[in-house]
């Protein structure tokens, strides 16, 4: 058995946001989590023991929502995927449960390719809002952006993770706009906010009215995170409007993070 197959972390806090949707705080044993960049993800896992067989590690990736300045535990925002192998197990775990946590974060969906002083559109569906919360928490004092907008598309308003915190942050900071939007909220519910898919908010005049700046590739970077079909739709839409995809080899103004493949 290798060290990779030992539990090395604990779920120290769990808050259920809605059915099948939870915030988890995972603390590594020992000294705290390794330094990471806001926007990165970490793998957590479960050790599976087949009778008489070898131990196996079943692991999945989750964006870190915590500030990069707070490394006692990593905060994750997780949805229980219907019949999902790992999340079906994870949602049975309570505070105190042991998990495997990768020793460090990974991924290039960070602000490293972002040019200081430009505008920032942070677009997400579902739990894909988590990396943006890490960015906003980390740069609370001195953000590198001129203006930032966080767009989060969810089925119903109860699925909006970090809603209170993002509303408060936007109320405090005139440089920040928070635009949650719902697609399946019942028509006569208490929800009075935006409705429709995230792409509808990117229509130029609507975006300008809501966000207070233009989606102009010479002055703005766009980050897109979550549902893969949403990412493909927005990649088409935004490349047609002059945004260039950011890759490890080619700097661009369009940064993409797909949570799964279809
Ligand atoms: C870089 C990265 C960051 C991620 N960050 C997060 C995060 O912050 N929060 C989070 O909840 N998930 C996140 N994910 C997805 C996560 O890694 C798992 O794929 C997810 O939890 C499903 O695992 P599972 O074992 O339960 O489902 P599986 O048994 O592995 O998959 C079942 C099916 O569901 C599809 N699927 C996977 N995720 C979803 C989803 N969210 N909605 C609908 N279908 C899905 C898979 O393609 C597969 O077809 C991230 C993925 C990546 C690659
Ligand atoms: N509370 C929960 O969210 C919850 C609870 C338990 C289980 N689950 C399961 O978890 C999985 C993920 O659910 P989820 O709601 O987090 O994520 P999701 O299915 O990706 O939906 C999140 C938002 O993305 C939108 N969307 C989908 N495709 C899009 C596109 N091409 N362009 C723009 N927007 C798009 C959806 O709109 P539409 O409504 O128009 O599709 C919805 O508003 C599902 O298997 C679900 O059954 C979710």
C-alpha cells in the first residue's frame, strides 16, 4: 500500500445548502494545506477495499473556494451527481469523516494570465462559482481587476452557493457586481432576480446595463466554469466576438474550466 492510499484528512465542517448540495471543509492532517492559487482545484478521494483484493483510491477534483490566505482547511462546494460513484459516497459522510486529500492543488484556471487593471467577467453554472469566491476572498483588499462581475446560473435559487457572501461583497465594493440567474425557479416564487441561462446575460447591451462595462476583448478577460455544454456554447459565442482561448502555451482573454465531459 502506498502513502497515496492512506486517509490523510478530515471533513471538519459540512453545511448543506440544499438537497444534494453541500459545502465541505476538508482539513489535512498536520500543518495545513500547501500554498495554492485562487481558481485551482484539489482532488479528494475514498479508499475502496475489495475483499481479498488490493486497495484502490477513487478520487475526484473539486475547485477550492477558500481564500489562498486561509489554508487550515480547503472549502469545497459539491453537488451530488445522480448515481455518481464518488459523490454518492461523499454525501453519506458527516463531520469527522476521514478522506484522502491530494497534497497540493492543481490547474491553470487562475488569474496568472490575467492582465492587471483589466475588467473581469467570471461566468459559472452550479458549483462552478467556487473558484471565483476564492479569487474574491483572496484579493479582497487589493484586487488586480478594474471591475469584476460574477455570473452564476443555477436551476433554482436555493442552489445558489455563497449567495449571501457575494451579495454582501458586491454591496460593499462598487467594483464588484454579482448576477445570479435561475432557469427552473417556479414562476410565482419569491425569486425576483434574473431568470434565464447565463449566455443570455452576455448579450452586449444587456451585459453593459447589468455589469457596468463592455465585454471587450481588448479590455476584459472572461472566465467560464462548470457545465461543459455551457462552456462550449460560450466559447463559440465569445471567440466570435474576438476573445482568444487562454492555454498554457498561448495567452488569451478567454479562460475555460470544464467540470465533466459529456
Ligand atoms: C477541474 C475540475 C473541478 C471540479 N470542481 C467541482 C466542484 O467544485 N464541485 C463539484 O460538485 N464538482 C466539481 N467537479 C466534478 C467532480 O470532479 C466529479 O466529476 C463529480 O463530483 C462527479 O463525480 P461522481 O463520481 O459522483 O460521478 P461519476 O460517477 O464520476 O460520473 C457520473 C456522470 O456524471 C457526469 N458528471 C460529473 N460531474 C457532473 C456534474 N457536476 N453535473 C452533472 N453531471 C456530472 C460525469 O461525466 C458522468 O457521466 C470538478 C471537475 C473538474 C475536472
Ligand atoms: N440542487 C442541485 O443542484 C442538485 C441536487 C441533487 C442532484 N443534482 C444533480 O447534479 C447534477 C448537476 O446539477 P446542477 O443543477 O448543479 O448543474 P447543471 O445541470 O449544469 O445546471 C446548472 C445550470 O446550468 C444551466 N445550463 C445547462 N446547460 C447550459 C448551457 N448550455 N448554457 C447555459 N446554461 C446551461 C442549467 O440550465 P437549465 O435548467 O436550462 O438546464 C442550470 O441553470 C445533475 O445530475 C443533477 O441532477 C443537483
